[in-house]
C-alpha cells in the first residue's frame, strides 16, 4: 500500500505541474500576441507593459490592465486605502515621505539620543547587578572589561555616526537600511514603469491622470530633498552611535571567550587583536550592520525590532494608510511598551515574554529557545553561551535596579517630590495641570522639576512610584477607593500612552461626535507644512506660555506655528498674574524648547498646599460672577491678569498658617488613611466642603468681581451681553421661549457688528 500511495502522490503532482505549465504557456502565448498587436498600433506602450508584466509577476498582461494598474499607483485615494493591501501606492508613499520628514524635523533626533543614551548607560549597571545577585564575580569582572575603553568607544561612535549621517544625506536611497523601519517604504521599479505611462497619458490627452502622476512625482522628489529631510537624516546619528557602542561591547564578549577558551587565561594582547577582528565582522563595506546578534540588541535600544504586534499594525497601516494619522510609528510604539515592561515585576511571570524566558532559562533547550526569541540561532552562533549569560544578567539586573530604585526613592516620592501620571479623573488632572502647575512624569531636582519621560526603565518605575505616593496622600479618597479606576489609569498612562492602543481613544471620541477631538486630529494635518516639527519647536522657543485654546480648529493649528501662536490668548495663573509655563529668560526658554528633557519650576510652598488640599475651585472663572455668561478665551486672559495683580498667593500663605485649618486638614487626612469606605456608604466626606475651601472660594469670587468690574468698564459692549444673557435666562424661567430666543438673536447680531467694526 505505501508504495502505491507514494506513486499516486507523484502522479497527482505531475498532473498539477502539467496543468500549471499549460496555463503559463497559454498566458505567455496570449501576452506575446498582445505585444505583437501593440507593436503595430501603440509601440510606446511596449516597454512599460513588459516592465509591468515582470514587476507584477504576470498580472498586468494587457494595455487595459496597465492603465488600471498605473491609475491605482497614482490615485490620491491611496492615502485612505491601498489598492494593493501589501504595498502602499506611489502617491501615498510620496505623501508620507514628506509627512515623516516634517514630523521628524523638530527634536525627534534629540529624543532618540536621550533614549538610546539612557539605555547604553544603564546596561553596564544592570549587567553588573545581575551577575552580582547571582554571586558570579567572575562575570562581574568580565562585564567591566566589556564596557571599558569608554573614551575610545565614544570617539569611534561619534565618528561613525557623523560619517554615516553624511552618507545618508548625500544618497538616502542607497542607505535605506540605515533608517528605522517605520520610516522606510519598500522600493520597487514602479517609477521606471510610470515614466513610460506618462508618455501614454500625454499621447492620449489624459491630462487628469497626467496631473495625478506629476503630483505623486513632486511629493516623492520633495521627500528626498536634503533641506527637508534633515530631521530624518539626524535620526541616523543616535542609532549609528548605538550600533558602534554595541559592536565594541559584543566584539569584547567574543574576543574574551575566544582567547580564554583557547589559552585558558586572559592574554590581553591576543584579546585586543581578536576584538578588532570580531568588530570588523559586524559591518559590511557600507558601514551597515550585517551581524544578527548586533542587529537584535541594537534594535531593542532603537525600538526597531519586528514582532507580531508591530508586523500586524504595519500591515494594517499599509493596507489602510489613513490609520497612520493615528499611529504613524507602529513598530516604535510596540517596542516601547515591551521595553518598559522589562523593568517591572511583570517580566518575572514565567513564560510571559522573552525577558521572563531568558531570566528563568537553565537547560540547553531553554537557553536555545530564549536566544531564538532574540533572533539568535544558538546552533549557528559559536559564542551563544557567553552572549546568553550577559543578556540574562542584564534582565535580572533590571529587576534588581528597579527594586533598589523603589526602595531608595519611595520616601522621596511620598514627600511629593516625584510626579506620576496625575489624577485618574481627567477633569481633575487637567485642573491640576492648568491651575496648579502639575507637570506629570517629573522629579524634583533642587528647586526645579525635571522630566523623565522617554527614559525607558526610569520613566516606568518613577511614574508608578509617583502615582502610588499621590494616591497614598490623597485628601479626597482613601488609596484603595476607586482602586480599579486608579489602577487602570496608571497602567494605561504608564505603559500604553506610547502604544498602538492610544489610537483608539481619539478614534472613539471622533465617532462620538466630540468636536474638540475631531479638530485636534484634523489640526495634525499641519505636518504637511515643510519643517512643521521644527516650526513648532521654534514657536515654543519664542512663546513658551500655555495657551487658552477654545477647541476650534484654527486655534489648534495656530498653536503649532510661530507668529500665530503669539496671537493666541495665554492661560494666566491667577495666583501670580503670569502666563502658565512662561519663562522670563529668552535663552532658557529656547533651551527648554530644544531639550527633550524639560525643566519646570512651579513648586512654591503655597502651590504645594493648594495641591495637597485638592483645591480645584477655579472652574468658576469660566463664567462671569453671575453665572450667566461664559467668557471667551481672550476675555478670560485679561480678567485673570487683573485677578493676578491682586496677589492672591499672599492670601493662600495666610491660610496655610491658620491653626484651625491645619487641624481640620490633618483630621481628614487621618480619616482617609484609616478608613476604606464602601461604595454604598451613605456618608460621603467631601473635601470641597472644608472651611478652607469655602474661604478660598470667597477670596477668588471677590477678586473676580473686582477684575470683572475693571474689565467691563473698559468693554461696555460685553457688559450688555451679560445683561442680555441674564434677561434671556429670566424669560426661560417663566417659560417665555420666544422672547428668550429673540433676546439672544439680537445680542448675537450686536456682537457680530462690534467684531466686524474691530
């Protein structure tokens, strides 16, 4: 029976090959006939059709199919959906090439440099910790050697980075492999084919298609212009610097093992010779990485590795380029989340990810499987064991480092010196940011608050500590009250804010008709403006103040452009009268705009007091003191300035010293610490009912009335609008809808005339 079954299988395969052969023959015969016909009727179509036939694997085998294929390549609808789900069309590639240049024209390269540099600095620390935890002092000494020669390594890394950046600047096409994968589109022969199709369009008088082709070509040429792709070119520098650092590291790992295994001791002369030999094998003639080990570990630092999630999202954004509006860098986002989790106890759950598999690997099979997770085939890598020991030590060291960091800085965090994501309630979170100068993900250094956002490892652990300390000292709720809401916000904001899941929130808000969210997303189209990223940095360098945006599209766009940003109303700190986040020193203002690590200085004792008692009563200032008229941003800016001139911070300092208020606040704080209230408790102790809150409300209301009186005396037309709003409100109370509507209509026309006159 078996021989008969094998024979039947062979016969079946031969029959299938025969059918395929006949099909190919028939297809080629038909294509040859088409070419002969075109030679007589339309010889200009021969070359593009032959090239398209080869390019598409025989799918384009007629003039009609060539026109259809060409139209799909240059249609602007390719920005929404790719005709070929596996490859963006030429129009979309050119457009997104321009967009990426513009988006990266700000401080992206600086951010990448800080991120890469942090990981390079932490690696020897975590590796030494990992070996020390296991009591392996021999490998501790090896690790010190692997990370030695810092001056020479940095010199080579800087030189290599600068040289590669010059090469990419001269010829980006030839050096595509130097870019991060998120920024690179697959190159093909399509443009060569379209040159021939362009002649056919001109011959046919099809000026519509010809214009689409010229537009797509112009976008592609613009994306390759040196002056416009400086941001993308600059991204090469930190990545090549990382490549060289890691190449030196792993060449030393291999050299030490190479010499020690042969001679049984560390002959340093031979080790140095072996190190140079191994180092040269990491790169090709162009200076690009060719070694899989080096590619794997630099890719993790550069957030440039392929994985299941990244591949899936890349395929999705390729098939539907419109999704790039919400997730422009899917691979970077996916890698960022994974790298951040590697510093948390989550990676100690057996088998959950490659970090856990590496930490717990003991047997040869476990080690081989763990290395395969890193793209390294242990059977083909002669130094697999030494490499594994180093990466295992590094991952163990990350856990040890995180534990030490938590133990050391927990008291500092409880003192209010480390800030996490802020309150889980969006409204309270925004009020703390706008009214109290609370900047998330910052740590107090001296008298300033320094951002740690983007520093993988440090960001995630410090943020978690900041959130825990925040809720532990919360005067509004016990730490465990609304625990699920707090936990979900902390996890999502700490680990998922840079992930693909962030695209869901604006999408849902848009679908629900949130006009502000729609305008924010649409305003992102400002990245079509050449150098838009750099323009936004320049705008903030000129005017760092936080703006009072009305939610309108034009305000979001203006906020990103120099000159126009200065025309927007500032958000004024009523306690001081100054604009929020403003910096008096123009040099420091420019440095803060250019630096990926922001420094802020809003930590006055009275401001800390307001945050501690969770005072958020400033929302009353959105309306006039009668509660019938909502101020426009430009009105609110001037009124808040007048309030600020009254120096209300002095009043807060007086309340801080009140012994009665101190006692009441401490009593409530003790209650929060000792009592976990159930959701069905009938008694709810609300912080805003405390006498200190009531007195603050009274102080602000009185200051508001004085500021309003001054402002309205300068703007009598606005005073009439408030009176009209009050009259309309009274008419509504008695059910006189028509008269209320009539009053509002007259007021609207009056304001339009006044605005037109201005």
